[in-house]
C-alpha cells in the first residue's frame, strides 16, 4: 500500500538545498507542466541572487563576489498572511497543513498576492481566480512525491512534515533574497549555499526579476 | 498613470469624496442650528448635495467591481471579517451606502420622524468614518509592503476626504444658490433664498473652502515626511521612494497647489463680497474641485505604484 502523504496534522513543507542547485529550473517547468499553468503563472520560481563587496587584507582590496539560486514556491506558512487578508476565506488550509485556493469562493481580488512576501499566490487570468502551489495534493493522495521534487536532477528539493525536515536538515530559512521569516513562519528549511547572505544583509540583488 | 489599478484608484478617491461630502453636509446642519435656523430651511441648501452623494458612491462601487476578476463571487467577500481588512472595508461600504440610502429616501418622501431620520444620518456619518478607517487598514496593515505600511497612508486618505468632499459640497451649494433644481424636480413653487439664508450659505461656503484648503496644505506637508520615511525604510521602501519621485508627482503637487490657492485665497475672498452667485465664483469653485480631484486621482495612482514587497516581487507584480 502506498504511504499516506496527506496525513492530518503533518504540517508539510519543503526543504531546499541551495548548495546543490545549479539553476536549471527543471522544478519550475515540471510544476508548470503538471498543473498546466498558463503563461505568466509560475508557482515555483528559481531566483538568482548575486552581489559582491571588497575584502581588505592589509593594503590589498580583494573582490569578494557571490551568486546562488533559490527555488521558491508556496511555503505553506504557519502564519499564512494570504489566509489572513483573504476577504472570502477562499485561501484556506487543508487538515495536512497545506494552503490552497478554494476556487468556488475566490473573487480574484489579488489581495493575497499583494501581501505574500514570497509571491506565491498568482492570478490565473483564464479562470479569474487566484492559483498557487498546493504541494501537489492530487499526486500526494496517490502516494507520489510533488512534481518539482521528483524533477530536480541534482536532488536539491525534498518535502515532508516540517518537524522531520527540521530534524534532518536544520532550522535555516532566513537566506536572502527571501524575506524576514518571522513575518509568516514558513514551512521551509534551507541548506544554505556556502556564500548565502542573511535575509537582512542587503548585500546583493535579484538578477532575474522578470523570470520569477 | 497606473492603469492596472484604475478601478481601485477611482473607487478610493470617489468613496473618500462622498464620505467627506457627507461630513461637510452634517457640519452645515450643525452650524445652521447654531445659527438658530429652522431645520427645513437648512435642508433647502443641503438636500441637493445629499442627493448627489449617493450616486457618487454607487459610481465608486461600480468602479471597484472592475477590480474583481470574478465578480460573481462577490457575495463571499465578507466571510473573513475576523482578520481581513478588505472584508471590513466592504462591510463598512455597505453600511455607509445602506444608511445613506435609507436617510436620503426617507428625507425625500418625508418618512419617519425628523429625529429618527437624524439618527440615521449620524449612523451614516459614523459608517463613513468606519469606511475610511477600514480603507486605510487594507493598505496600512500589509506589513510586507513598506510603502503602504506607513502612517502617511491613512493620513493621505483622511486628507483626501476633507479636501474633495467639502469642495464637492461647495459646488452643490452654488447650484442651490443659482437655481433650485429640487423644486423643479418636485414641481414645487420656487421660493427665492431670503437674505438670512444667503448669509448662511455664504458662511458655509467660506467654511468649506477653509477646510479644503487646510486639508490640501496637510497633503503638502505629508509628502516630504512620507518620502523621507521611505528613503530610510530599507531596500523595498527606498526602491519605491525613487520610483515615485518623478515629474508625475511634481504635476500632482502643482495641480494641488493651484487648487489650494484658488479655494483658499480667490474663492474665499470672492464669497465674502458676493451678493449673488457670480460666474467668477462658480468658475473658481468648480475649477478648484476639478483640479483637486485630478490631483487626488494622480496621487492615488502613485499610491498604487507603492506596491513593492519586501521579499520576492514576481513578474506578475512587475507587470501589474
């Protein structure tokens, strides 16, 4: 029998290993393909973050540059700001802890999109409703992994109950360019890149803004 | 101009104008009583304005509907009053519109007693305040958008209501002074305004232009404080500060400046000497209203340009 991947109270989330990601965007495309998303709707996005500074050693200034990728989708946050602001309660949580859009209620006002610091809810202009990652609920009910996790060639993505992920990979979730994690308490664990910058360091910038 | 948010720009500016107008009409009622005028006399000059507020608000709500991508689900928008300021805004809007309509209809047909009608009017004014607070809350409560999570946003909204509302009422008073459209509609005998009522009308016009001028100046003072706060408010806020500091903002302030000078200097002094509704006065007040409204619409467009999050801004944010 397939394992139960929609367990009540499991509080599922993602793990992302920044040190393994090479920015190929297979996760993004797998997601788009699986959910048949129209142009302009991208539930999982790969953000390129780069920057640099000078290191001073004695009389020598040495450049110190960095660049790394972060694959982000919905983090099924504990304090989901999208659910808080949604006027219709269409943005709701399943018993397994994942957040989804109840399309029978959504009015398409985009307020959730305005508020989410991860850009997770996006408007599907074809339906007039908001849409977002539901951690592949249908795949999980069949005992399968989410599409993005299966697609990653370098195995940088993992998923599971957030407590298990934190035990296995640690507690880090505050890497730039992601926002202050205390706002929403994301169900996300990151194994940071060796050059990863703190969320509030302001040392770099997103270099592919139109791709995310 | 922020075309994507045009429905919201029109809705917020127009709804705030109707709240400000309703308050201004209430203030004239209170002022008239202080001057010991009879209620029906005061009504003669405030009713036109009051009947204009309703359609104005309805127009605003119709505009807001265009913001929704599935208006058929609009009935669900009050499901989350416990935590969503947007739900609260809609409730407040319905209350303001509902009480206002009840007051206008009972006033027109002379239903209920005067006392009960006045209670409904007070409820409308309070609902208007609730609507302004909820409207501010929709933007102010978004902790992830620094350009909105700033005390200047509720200030701008209140100032906007007190700028455009009184000017709109001033235009309505001038219409009453020039002709009496209500008497025409209701086929009543046209009584000319007596000297006492003309004096009261002029005093009201002066008061309205003073309030509008002060509100306009307040907007002027709020802008540098707002921009200063943004340019020291972290990456996302700094980005917005530099994005909105354009000639568009300059024109917005210039138009506002002209409106304030017209209302505060020319119209105010013209009213003092006018014994009849002169053309110059009408042109001045209408011009002040048109300029103030245009400036506020531009300012609200700039407000929506402030939609820039801390964290990730997706292509959908950039494209609007």
